[in-house]
């Protein structure tokens, strides 16, 4: 018995994915395309399976100063980026303030302890203003 050839799968994928080119691939293709003659340019397009319109888009990106690896989609909101930056800075400053308050509290306690060790009673201590307790 002769073996049968494999039957191809008739299922079509539900969604195809776009081809993605890295910045290095784009630069390589652009350099080859620009240094080639008209006939070689069409051969490059066929070999890379791309249209010349894609080459012109990449060239516009490069000439405008934008990175060639720029992604499609909505642009980042500069106001939102500023808000996020300020929120991070605020969180960092709140942490520094909490640490500073702890250091000041410890310094006040050390001051009171040193005064107490010097022989003064707790009532006679001349505490710094940040540690004075109000008596009600």
C-alpha cells in the first residue's frame, strides 16, 4: 500500500498578525533600498515582501527626526505624564518628611535623656519646643 500524502489543514486562523519590523531591520532595508538602482529596488521589495509605500513612510519617519521604531497608536498624553511624575515626587517627599519627623522626635528624646542624666528632674527639664507637652 502506498502512503497517502498529508492532507492540509483547511482551517483558517481566526486573526492574522501584522508583520513587525525592528529598527535595525528598517534601517537595513532603507540603506539597501536607497543605494540600489530602480530594478534592484523592486527586487528588494519583493525579497522583503513589502510595498514601496512602506519604505517611503520609514524614510519620512527617519527624516522627521522621530525614531524609526516608533509605534502606532495613541500618543502619550503629556499632561498625564506630568501628573504621574508629580505624584511620584510627592510620594518620595512624603517619605522624606516622615523620616525627618522621626529623626526630630528621636533627637528630642535624646536631649531629654541627656538632661535627665545630668541630674535635672523631669519637671525642671528645659525641653525643646517640639517636645513640650501642653498641660491641661
